[in-house]
C-alpha cells in the first residue's frame, strides 16, 4: 500500500544555493545541530548556504500562541524574505517545522488574498524602507538532507545497523504536525506516508517502525506547554505516543521538529521522575536524535561537538549499538578545555 | 452590543477557515485537544455558523477557545476544507482586542505568554533563547538543562555557536538595528497594540481580583496566578 501512495506526495526541493533560516528552538536546545547542518552542506556536499547575521525569529511561537497578530507575523516574515532578497539565493530553508509551516501558510494566504501581500509590502516599506521578493523554493532543512541522502551515505563511516547482531536498528520517526498536516503537498510523503525521515532511515540501513500513534502530535500545543498549568496536555500527548511505540522496542527516535525533539526527550525524563516509568527495557529511556545529529554521528563527527551531551536521555547506548567510539571523559568539557561539573543524576532513569 | 460576527468576517483566517461545516465531527475525532480537554472543534464551527452574536460573545469569554494546540491536524482531515484552528486564531485575536479574554481562566493566561514570549521577541529578536529560559518556570527541563545553562558559553562555543555575541551563528546577539526594525514592524502592524491590549486588560483584571501585577515577573503575583492557574 505505502509504496503506491507516497510517491504522489513528492515535492520540488532546491538542489543548491540555500538561504538558511535559523530556529529559535533549535538554536537554544540543539545549537550543534544547526552548526552541523551548515558543515554538512558546505563541507560534505560542497554546496552553498547563506547564514545571515541579521536573521531574527519568524515570531511563530508568539503567533500560534495568539499574542502576535497575523499582519505582524506576515511582515516579520517579509523582513526575512527581504534579507534573502539581498543575497543571490531564492531558496529559503527553514530549520524549524513551525516556521516552515507558518511560512507556507503565509504564502498560501497571500495567494488567496493578494491584497494581504500588498499590505504587507506597504507595512514593511513604511516600517523599514525594505522590499522583498518571494522565495522560489521553500524547504525544511530535513528536506535537504533527504534530497542528498545517497550522496551523504557514500561519505558515511557507520550505518544504522546493530554492530553485535547485524540487524537493522529499529527507528521511530516523528515529522511534526506543521511539516505536512497543514499542506501535505509541501512535505515529502505528505501527512499520510511521511517519507522525509523514513527515506533517510531506510537509505542509511535502519528499519522504520510503523506504530499506531505515529502521526499523533507530540503535544507542544504552544500555549499548552508554555503555561505551567496547561502542561499536562503536552506530556499526555507524548505519553500516548511512547505507550504506543513501546511494544516495537525502538532503538531510538528521530524527530524533524526541534520542539518535538526536545519534548520527546524531556517528557521521558519527567514521566520517569513522576511515575517511575520508562519506555525501554533498561530504565534508560529511548534516545531522541535530531536528523543533523544522526547524519553527523554516521559521518563520524565527534558526538560531544554535535551536542549529544545536552540530551536528558543519554545517547551512549545508541552509539554503542552502532559501534561509534566516544571518549566519555570528554563529555563534560567545554571549548575552554576546563573540566566542568557533571549534571545531577535523575532519580528514576539511569544516566 | 459589538457586532462580533462582522469583526470576525474581517479576519481572513475566519473567511478561509469556515465553508459550510457539515457537522461531521471528523475534526473532533482527530483533535488532540478534544481528547485531553472538554473541547469540541465541531461545536465551535456550529456556534459560528449560527452568526448569533450573543453566543459568539459568550464563546469569546469562555475557556473553550483556549484549548486548541494549533497542531492543524483538523486542516488535513476536514472534508469541507474548513480549518477550526484558523477560526480559533481569529476568535482568540478578537477576545484579546476586546478584553473578553480576562473573563476565563485559560484566557487570562495570555498575560504570561505576553510577558515571556512576547517580550522576548521584541527585546531580543528571539521567541526563546537559552539565556531567556527561566528554569523556575520549567522544572520539566531536568538536570542536564541546569548544567547546560550554568556552562552555556563554554558548551555552546564547543558546538560552534556564537553565544550572545554579534555576528553570524546560533544564539548570536541580534543587533540593535535589526531590533529597531522589528519594533517598527510591531508598531505599524498592530503587534504593539495587541501587546498593550493584553497588558491593559490584564492589569485591570488583576486590580479587580486584588492581586499585585508588577512588570517584573518575579514580583508579579498576577503572573504566577495565571501561569499556575491558582484560583
Ligand atoms: S471536519 Fe470540517 S465539516 Fe466536519 S465538523 Fe469539522 S469543520 Fe465541520
Ligand atoms: S489545531 Fe486545534 S482544533 Fe485543530 S486538531 Fe489541533 S488542537 Fe484540535
């Protein structure tokens, strides 16, 4: 079934000369992932990517929480387009699934309501003196990795195979609601047969787990997570996914969206602390990787320079399964070379 | 009485989001908020289709419009091309502009989002940034995050970031000229007005409830009142 349908949801992805839009969440929780992405594009693939010092938020978290008006968000995004328009690139690459979804929404609204595009042009000009062109191509940064997955595979030292058993690793992938639920035609594989991460996993030797709640939301919910009184919503949604994936014994989770990556890591810790429950057999939790971290470790990058030490669920069991060496004594050493104190250990999860 | 329905019709999200709902309930079936809360996007569509101004006013005053998590799962599934999430966005906007949001517990929480995400955007150019995360508000972040924040600069340097410094790179400081342009965008497009509206109506509500509402979060009992929803 799957094979026949997902091919209908192919999308055009620009092949080179990218304008990179950084993500507030990815920079905060996974700065090493953004750094690795740029390195992969420039050094592994020999392609061009522009990292603009004038970038700023798209305002997406504020917009979806209701505190930023639509017109404001449109004009903030128009300023990002204006920065892109000053460069040679028209291939906008977003590092955030929320931003990617929001930009597609704004472009769609401008198409349906051209007067909104005109008023946005007016607002931006009045406020900043700037004008802007529309991007020729909008992609999420994982689309770019997906597009170049075969070229990257040729450079990889490791694959998604259990070194001891020779079996493919069992992987849960989570593409994030705003990647393809808003506009299935803009996501590889659409909302039904998500391929952007599944294609990468299969290409690199792993096996994708198709579990019942695969497409369910991680539970961010914007105002639901941001307000402590509502956070039960957030954790309950992740819990539903963990319970559904548990019987399939995933070796790890890979997530498209920086927010989902963080939540699926932190909520496993929180559930363990609250209820003593973990979703693996060893009370260690299921490691959650970003696609940049996954690409990086298979290319042989130093896990501590990718930022795997920032995960609450420890990633060493996964590195061991693949056979990736690491120096544990260097885990808590920063750029200065100074030995840093270690984080406290959680109560109910082995770290 | 304000003609809420006409005001909603001026929001393109409302126009885009509602095309003759057939009340099938598919949106509610897939909605993660409906599973967790006493929330039903189908009935929101139903109320809006009545165009009944009193019912709409009631909606703007209640918790019902604040449960949606904006996952947009309803957009993928609605056989009529409706988007309950967009209707919710239009309703939330109107509720905040008119001050009706302070009538409900969930609505009042908007003040805490304005004080965190809202002020972050305008003051720093980020919705969130490592330096801005207040771990007292986020115990779920765990001990590794505590360690990460304590050693932020040394660790992010190793990861190739440019922590709080000008120039390119992750977590860089966004320069004042960029922030000035963002501020002007907020001023001209109604962003500043909405912030002011949330602030003004929240302060009025705090007074009414006799709860102190200072501008610094640490000293604002009202902030914690809405953030923790202590009644
Ligand atoms: S899925 Fe669409 S048509 Fe069905 S109840 Fe929801 S909004 Fe109405
Ligand atoms: S966007 Fe809101 S209404 Fe729609 S499915 Fe998600 S939580 Fe439900």
